[in-house]
């Protein structure tokens, strides 16, 4: 049994393979993955990555181990192997194993209506910022610094290949985002989770139980994580831009000087900029409905 052979590289027992549908996080990050339990009933997730992701995955785990050591809540690094490695090469893939963290199934509409969730999200970002800023020897970042301006040519390529009819609208959005792009280039970068949205923040018993999917972690523009989370809630419904959770989220971050004043002034543009990445995702998936929904949200954010 291949699963058992993979697990044998770790100090873990194997009892049974579990239901894959219980695994949270995007399946697109891995080539394959499976849920399993040990002899004591504890559950784990084994993930197989293509060889090109091996180095970023090792760096990601070094980051997670660092954040866990600094007591950031909800951090669960991949387990080291029997020989102390971050993972193992097996059957053409790089395999890692992490704990399975069950979470409360909170309906998305309810998330936006509960201000306490906004405070939880904000406190996590504030603590993470302080840990990284205060580190004398921070771990290597999984990714190099990222600029949205560098993503634009790729986005146009996706649009021309998948939905050329939106190219003109994209050019209009680019023009309206010009103040953001100028600011992004001169702003001092800030560490970001990179995919900080409700699906990656597992909640339970009034706490953050886990923050998962750190594949895009690295230095980005100030407020990237904040803007991305707000944008994802707004994608559920634009009224969420002024929901109790979002107001509490913004107020908590603002009261604790999370980002420079100039970044707050650009907030609608920051949110719109993060939506460009999601727009590219919907184009690649050939999901015309989500592309059009995303374009409508961008029009609201940019007031066009």
C-alpha cells in the first residue's frame, strides 16, 4: 500500500485512510493528498508536491516552525521525518505530512456578521507582524518580494487567451489603479501570509484553530493580507465591505497602527489590486460567471 510506505518515513503509525473531502485548503496546491489516521485515532494530511515546489515547501516549513516557536496561534508546521528532514522524495513527488485540524463549519454569511471574527483576524495579523518585525534572524521567505504590477502582463495573457472581451475593461481598471501601482513601488514591503481568506482561517470555540495554505507567503505591499480578506468577503456580497466583521477588523488594525496612514488612504485600491489575482484564477478555471462577478466587484471598488 503506497500510503503506508509514504508514512513509514515518519515516526507515525498508520491505521486507515480517511475521507479526502474532509481536507480543508485548496487541492490545487498539491499533485495529490490523502487523509489518514494513526493507531490512536489522531488524523493527519499527507501531501505530494511536484519536484519544483520542494525548495519553497522546505522554506515554508522553516517559516511555520519559526512562527510556532514564537507562539503565533493556529500554526501547525509539517512534521519532520525520522531523519529530521522537512519531507521526503517518493515516487516522483516531494511528500510532507501535517496534522489534520478539525474546524467549526461556520456559514460564510455569518462570518461577515460577527464582529468577534473580525477582531480575531486582526489580532492574528498584528501578532504575526510584530513577530516578524521583531526577529533578529527571521527565516528565509518561501517567495521573493511580490508586486501586483509584475502580475499585470500575465493577467492580460490569461484574458486574451480565455476571455478577450474583457481586455478593454482590464485596461480601464489598470488606469484607475495607477495611483496604487505608483505607491506600491515606493512603499516599504511587509510580510504577508499571501492567501489570508476565510477558507484558510479555521475557527473553533471562539479561537483561530489553524491558518493553512502558506504557499504564497512572503513580502508584499503593506496591508496585503488585510485587503485580500476584505475583498474575499466582498466577493461573497459587496455589502460585506461595511459588515460588522469588516468594521471590527479594520478598526482593530487601524487602532494598532498595522499599516502606514498612506496605505489606509489607498484602501479601496488595495482591495481592488488583490482581486486581480483572483480574476486570473477564474480565467484559468474558465469560470465565466466568477469572472463577471469579479469584474462587477472591481467596478464597485473603483467606482466605475
